[in-house]
C-alpha cells in the first residue's frame, strides 16, 4: 500500500509540477511540500478540501482521495476523475 508521501510526490510529478509550483497552488511554502513528501508532516485535509472546492486542483483531489476514501464519493458526484 502506498504511503501518503508517495501519493503526494507521484501526483505532483504526474502533473509535471515542481515542489515550488505545487506550494504556490496549495498556498504553502516549498519547504512544507518537501516535509509532506518526506513523510515528516501531513497536509491538513480540510485546507486541501477548501482549496480543491475553490480551484478544482487535481493534485489536491488525488491526495484527498487517498486520505479520505469518502472524498471519492464527492468526486464521483462531480465530473472530475483522479
């Protein structure tokens, strides 16, 4: 089973984003993204959800789907597919 840190990194790389670019999209510092990808810290799910709801950020949706399986039900009700 994948760990959250791998989901974040793989999602970011799949979108061809640098850590700095993802940080800008998520309203975080590049160091925070590095912490998330190293497993030292965990992103706040509520912050990611609010940002996804406002912007439709694909990386946030993938991470949220992993963090909260029930979020997939929200995604199914929309047209977005991770």
